[in-house]
C-alpha cells in the first residue's frame, strides 16, 4: 500500500485512512485485511478517532493473532485517549513474547509502564522540573522546536501555543460536588496530608491572551463545546450544571474528535475565559532562590482545576509546568473537605483582594476577609499610609538609610496589627467562621494586651503558663493579619541582606515565615523564603549547617517537599545556584535523617501520594559557588593575609556580590573592562544605559586561586530577565530582548576564556540590569601567553600579567596591571607604575618568585 504510506508520511491522515479503507474492501486474504486494519488504526489514532482505532486493532488481532504487529497496534490504540493501561500492557507483553528482539515493542512497553506510574501520581520530579524554567517565550520556542522535529515543517507558527509536558495526567482522591453557597467545587474523598499530590491536569488551550479566544473556539469545535459552555460565567445559574464526562477526561483533555455544526462564538469564548483562565507562570531561571511571577501576556484553560473555588486562605498549592497544572494539598485536609485556591494575589489587604475579585462576580467573605474587615476595616487609612511609607522607602532609600526606613515601617506594621487586634478582641465582636463554614482559627480567652504581646514576642518578659494558650492563639491571629503586609516585611529583610547584616536578616525572614505559615504554609513562596532563611543563617554565624543551621536546613527541605515533592533531590535542583556543593550534599544527608525519623517521608511511604526520588550518587551538575564557600574564603583571607610593607600599595581582596545577587555595601577592587556591542537604533551613535540603549560592562575578580569574570548588562525598559535570551560561550556572551518594542541586542567578549556552565546570573529590577558571574578557565588551559621578555606596549591599555615560578623578566607596561599569583595567594594585587616602566624584580623577590611570564587574553 505505497500510496497510503506516502500520504501518512506527508501527514495527510484523512487521505491515508481512505486509501486503507479501500484496500480493506478489496482484500480477500486474512493477512491483507489485518495489514489494512493495522494501518488504518494508526491513521485513526492521529485523527484522534480512538474508538475507531481500537475497533480496527481488535479486528486485526482477531484475524491474525499470531502476528506481533496486530498485538502491538492494539496496545497503541488502548493506550490512547482515556487509556486502558492494564489491557494495553497485556497487548504489549504478548507482542514482546512473539517478537522478543523487536526494539520498538520494548520501547512502547517501557513508555507505557512509565505512563501508568504517572497516572497513579508517581512522577520523576527531576524530569518534570527540568522543564520548569521554560516559561514565556522560552516555552513557545520549545514547542516550535518540538513541532518542527516531529513534522519536519519549516513554516513558523504564530507565537501562541506553549510546549506540552510529556507526562500522564493524574486524578487523586478528589470528587466534583455542589454546595448551596458556592455552587460546584472539588472535595477530597479521604484524609489528605499536607503536600500530597491531588491532581495533574493538561491544558485544553494555552497561548497569548489575545489569541486564546480563537484557540478555545477551535478546541470547542473538536468535541469540547458542551463542556466549555458548562463552565462558570460568574453567575449562580452557570454553577448549577455538572459536566457529563469523567474527571479523568477533564484532566487529560482527550476526547474523541468530532466536527460539530454549532460553533462557539468569540464573544462567548472571551466571557468563559474571563472567569476561568489561569495566568501562566514567568520564572527567572537565573535567580537564586527561584523567582516566579505571572506572565501578563499568556494564559491557559484547564478544565478540571477550574472547578476549585476561591478563598483568600487557600488550602492547595498550585504549580504549572508548561501545559500541566499540578495541585497539592497546602494543609492537612479532612475527608469531605472542599479544596480552595486563591484567584488573586494573597499578600495584600482585604479591600485590594476584594477589588481584584470583582471581575469574578462575587464578594469574598472567607474567614480571612471576615477577620481582617473586623480588625482593620476602621483603620484602612492608616494601613494605606503604611504601605505608601514602605513603597517610598524602597524607591528612595539606599544602603543604611533603606534598612532604617524599612525597619521602621516593619516595626510599625507589627505594632499596629497588635494594637488593632487587641482592641477588637476586647470588644468581643470576632467570629471564627466565614461563608465557607471552616473554623480555621480559635480566639484567645482571655485576650492579651498589645503591649504584653510585644514584650512576650520579643522575649523581654517570661510567658506565664496561664497565658500560654492565649499567647499562641493571639500570635497566630496577628501573623494572619500581617499577611496582607507581608511585602513590607520582605522589603526589610532584603535591605538587611544587602548590608551583610545576616543575623538581623535571618530574624526578619523568620517573621515572614511565621506569617506565611498562616496563609500559604506549603506554598512555593514558603519554600523560597525558607531557602532565604537558611542562606542568611549560614552567613550570620560563619559556621557550617550542622552546627548553626540544622533547624533551618530541615525547614527548607520539608517546605520544598511540600511544595514540589521529590525530597532532597528536587530541593538540590532548585537550590543549585544558591548553595555550595558541600551544603547541597549536606542537605541530602539531613533528608536521610528526616526519612529515618518520619515514616511519612520514607521512600515508598504508602500514604504520601508521590514518589520520593532516590538520591543519586552523582547528582546532576550543580554550578556556582555557594554561601558556605564564601564564608570559608573570607576566614582564610583574614588568617593568611601577607603582611604589607609601608611603601607598598594597599592590597585589598576583591569583594563579590553574594551568590544570590545581592549587592554588598563595600566596593569591590575589581577592575572594570568596558566591552560589548550594545543594541543601537538605526543611525544612532554610541549607546549607553543612560540614553535608553543596552550596554555591557565587564570586570574580573580573584577568589582564592580562581579568577571570575563579572558581566553587567543594562537592558533599559525590560521588567524581568525572562524577557531576554542569554547565550554564553567560552569567548563571549549574547543577550537579546524578546520584546519587539525594545529590540536590545548585546554582544560582549570576555577578557579571558570562561566556563559557560559556571554562569550564575541575577536580575536587578530597579536598575534593569542582568549581572552574570562566570568562572575563568584554569591558568594551565590558557594558550595565548607570551614567553620570555616581551614589549607589551601594543597590548590593550588594561592587560593582565600572570606570574609563574620560573625566572624574572622585565616588561614595559602602558598602564596599571593586575598581577595574579598562581596557587599561593587569594586576591589580585593592583600595582602602581613608576614612570612608564614597571620594575618587577623587587615584587618578585618579596614573594619568593624566580621567573615571570606576561600575557593577555
């Protein structure tokens, strides 16, 4: 059947199906009919006619049960649509028994076993999160590469569709139910521990916001019209109709393809999307810890998660990887309890949340809103003034001034919430239930005064046993109220970290964690803040995690496990740019201890609901120098610093910004090397960051015996690093903007060859700058070295002189040079010139060196 095969290879599946149908009618032999049925089944799978494909494959198997191809095709058909894993597994095993050497059958069998495991909620989380950073334009580009690879097409599609994640959907212990107050919703069917995976759903459509209605219109015409029209429109009437298909079909978004005469209008699609779409995430892959925001240009529609109702006190954690939405329990849930997500930003005051919810057509009266309205409703002006003070401090303050102003605002926020809460409690007007009927907090009896709470929380007075319960309950309520001002506390913590005041910063991060434990206890944000807390604790005490930060290490590991799953292996994946390899390895050891202490964390625990990935002996490559190494380096510098002669210039070890990208208060003594070709407008001259064009500036620094290159790329107008593409080679870096209205394009050559895999980048939102830090290649790998005595007048005005333990030479030098001692010393020595010549004999003899070689890169 050459014509049918040619049409299939050309992806003309309708034509191929017709050809194989004709062949089926004309064939009189069982072998010919079985072959035609197998081929037509393959065409029907491509056309998403799963029922027809299964019928053809079953008939082919009945005609030729001894033929392994018929069993193989039956297995493929059973594995598609809403898969029948057990039946498909039997078919593949029979095909393998009849053709044990067939590698295609073996691959299909292994793929099916993996899909079956995923359909039961057991995922390879490292494999999943490798795609986590492909967001925004990166995800679109990934989908374009996949499409071209699969189809061989070269035509570029519109920037619309996000790449699919190659995993199987999963529906855990949830059911669809109905309540009088909120209409349809999802409920758990058994007791669920915090962090358990509840579901994984595939998107029906994803893409640019302006193109999403057309994409939804096309999807509705392929069999989804009834389901799409049953989604909420923001009215009580639209909440009454229950979908007629299973939760598995809603999660997988796979239905039999059928062309409908009726069409969903664009206006109707827009109305449905307005009440049901989710913003896609925008992840900064260069940040440490990971930064996640909302992609304001792209959204998606998931048919099962849209039935989750809203609460400002959510009990689930939502994360999106490409086109898959994972939903985990954010708290311990009781059987029959409804699950809630937040439709809006949770860390803002109740009146801002309610204003954002107006487009959904309801007035939120959850437990948190009821509490905040009762406590803070009469003090809205004071709270808005406080938020303005915090905003002004961040925009106007720098250094110590910023830290002082943010500290004053954070302290004021703490005191005001104590005062407002104590006043309301003494009035006795608080209720423990909102419109959801969930009593999530208890009132203190009797309540304590605001002054007493502040003294007890600060440790200035001893807690009496009679007031212990009241203090705990009132402290939890105050932390819940502070959640609306959590960004005020975060600004204070960041300002302290920028000044190397790590002890105070660690305390500030802990306060934020206390607040998040009341609102988002098992969230991605909580995991990120726990990592910040751990890094500051390590820096604060200049000790390793075992002696100073074991508690914080355990907290970071557990919160990561709740938010992402996968235990220490996934924590290491997300933390590889934040911590040194020694700290990451220590995390693996601490996790093993935690597993031995808690059966719920042990590998293979039956009630966890997700697979704890075994810790590999050789983990995936982790790059970047972490906080612990930075501390040890500083200690060695203090201990080993060489005494200086009075007439010699000051030798200062260059200080780098923190591994997480925070700026330090002391200035670095690295030497700036202007380089790079910034983007230019047509006919423009030399550009700079000041006039709105991009620019690139290079510098070098020596830490211990390792040379680092720091590139600072200014990209005016960009809001995040995800709006630009970064490419790094040994010789140069390239940065290109994705935004057509800001066509920045920068190319910068490194002063030395670097190791591209060592790159660690940090985005500064205020300055619109991307700072990239890379490790230079080892000295022994440098090829362009001058040997013997050389006149270097022709070299660049800022050259680099390397010292070697051989014999001494004299060099003519045009300007200041940095001398790098190989092996023995920890910093760059900046030498002053004497006239136009630099006499190196005295310097060499003072360090016990016998020969020099100079060179440039």
